[in-house]
C-alpha cells in the first residue's frame, strides 16, 4: 500500500492546552491538522492562529462527538483516506501518529491507541482513572470475546471508508457527546471491520489545570450507552 492521505482531527472546547499541543507537531510530516472549535467561550481556539491548521467552528457547544463528526466529514469531503483523532488537552503525543498510520497501511480499518498495550505507557494516569479505564476495557472484552486493552483513550485512527458502510450512521443526534466514539468502536468490532491496537503514550500535564472534561457523575452513561443500547438492539 502506498502513502496514505491523512488528516488529524482535534476537537476542542475551552482547551487552554491546545497551544502547547500544537507546538509538538511537525507540520511538514503532518500538514493537515483540523481543529474543531466546539463553541469555546474562553478564546482558546485563537491559539491555533500562529499554526498552519484548519479551524472549523461550531457557533455553540454541541458535544465532542459532534466536533469529531464535523472533522471526519470535512476530511472525507476533501478526499482524505484516513483520519487520526486526538484530544486537544496535551495528553497525547503527535509522535505516536506514525504508529497508528503504519497499522492502517498494514490493512486495519480502525486503530485504537492503547496506553496499556505492551510496555505500559500510561505515565502518571491517576489510580482511580486506571481502574476505571481498565475495567471498561474488560467489559468490552467480555462483550466481544477478544482482548481489548483500552477503549476510552481518544487517540485513534480511522479509515474513512468506514463512513461508507450503510450500517454506520454517525449523524444520529444521540451521538453528539462522548457516545460517538464508542458507537464507532462498537460498530467496527461488531461489523467485522479490521481492528487493531497500537501502544501510545498518555501523559497527564503537571500544570494544575483539570486533566479531563469527563465527569463520571455526569458522563458515565454516555460512556456505556452505545455498548448497552447497541447490544440490546435499541439503537442502530
């Protein structure tokens, strides 16, 4: 397989670490970076201005799933073959992108970056978060009868031809939040698309700012909803 036309999608809502993340990119090797501003109110998307990135904007906050959807559709409309999705909170390392792409080039349709695969790369992930993320992966492993080491890490690569599968409908309103990521994960596994994991780093910045917008008291159902509803056949 020859060189892959790929772009990077970074959903961002009030993300003060976006500027730090963008300093880590080699824009010659990764020239097509799409920042999707999901209705930020703190001016943080202005951090993208000094960099050669494409900035797409939502007038109001729709959710991280809606932001990812906007980025994926943009890349597909522009003729790209592959999308890499990563958070804008500076916990992911752009240096891991070649590993994701190499696995796509080897034939995978969906590549999940795993902080727990092979030598652990979870860095200073808080203990409670380790327990939860490993527990979620175990639940998915039981559902699909295969070893999955990481499901909740938002650093992934998709072959955009996945969106051509009529059984995958990202436009459903219930996918505007975190659900979209796990919906696509479920569909890739259940519909027989070629799935793989590769090791990636996950480092929590020591800057005193919140490290995640996920709050279990508020978002736990969003994380589990696709697994439950799709398994029961209550959503498509």
